C-alpha cells in the first residue's frame, strides 16, 4: 500500500479562521494532515520572522482528532519553519496555506502572510500553494472553493511543482456554478495608492490609519486580475528568486570598477 501524502496546512488569519477549517476539510480527503498556524490574525505580515521574541507552540488538537493541530505565537513564516524543524517527523509532500479571507492577487502577493508561508515552504524545497478567496468577511462561505482547492492540490501532488516555484491561487467570490474555470495567469501590474487618515488622541497626539485604493495599470487579458474579474480562478506561478536577470547585462555596462 502506498503511503498517504503528508500535508502541512497553515494560514495568516489564525488557526480558528473559517478559511483554514475549510482547507483542512479538503486536505483530510487527500492525505495525513498536520496544522501549524498562528494563534491570532497575522494578515499583511509578509515574510516577517520572529527573532527578538520567544516563540510559543501549543498543541490544540485532542486525542482521537483526525488532524494534529498546533497554534504558534509567531508569523506565518515562523509557523512553517517551526513545523519543519520541530513538529513533523518527515518532510511534508506539500504545504498549503489559506484559504485566505481576501484577495492576494497582483502586488498583494508581496504583503501577504498567506503567500509568505507558502513561499517559506518553497524555499525549503517543499511544493507549496497559497489559496485565497475574494470574500473578505470572517463568515465567508468557502463551499464553492473546496472543489477547486482539491482539484489543484491533487494535480500538484501528482505532477509536482518545479523547484523555486510556488502557486498563488485566487478564487472569485461566486457560487460554484458561476465559476467559469481555472486560468494560469501572470501577475497583473497594479499597485496600492496609499493614504494615511490622520487623527488625534484625546490627549492631542497624532495617530494614523492606513487606507488606500487598489489601482490596476494592466490591460492584459492574461493577468490574474482579468481572470478574477471575468469569473475565473487565477493560478500564478510565483518565483522567490528576485534577481532581475534581464537587467544584468545592462548593469554590467556601468563603470562599476572605475576609480
């Protein structure tokens, strides 16, 4: 008999978030599942790691539970690191992160704790996928997502994911019957136009709330934003080698070694 795949599940919304509960349910149908997730919401943490404070890891599953679960006081990237080094008795066959409450398409991949957890697994040579839903509500309905999460994960387990690549999957907030399918895309060229809402405390001290507007500068029909706006699930292969290879030749033309 073949050994079941070992699946590491994490997220950035916290171990009690409905999105991770939906993801765990799907993964339990595919293999043996271990969960290591933050003990509180960590959205927007990017690839931060904890170096100036201690980390706490608490087993929250009970004897007889189908899935072993741990809550971690650290960031999503911390969760993956501690899972690999302290929790798991063998390397996972895949790491899945999410299902995030909110989009991680386009430039949002840079800020996303969900995707940073997946990228951390990828850095360790573990196939990884980050899943996000465009529904930002805590009580979001993830039923429509489950079929596609399972389909994409099954394919990743079967075919593997190239070394140095992590999949960024975003799912439109639609009923299953209204989702047109899955498109492999590139990341749209978009950005946030930030604005800081300046206020004063009762003691007269200034403080700020970060707000902003998401602006898409990309008219391409092969982007994740286009796919999501047209009722498709977007799958973007993300690489964590940030070298701008195309610019190296031009940079070598500079007189960098001249005195």
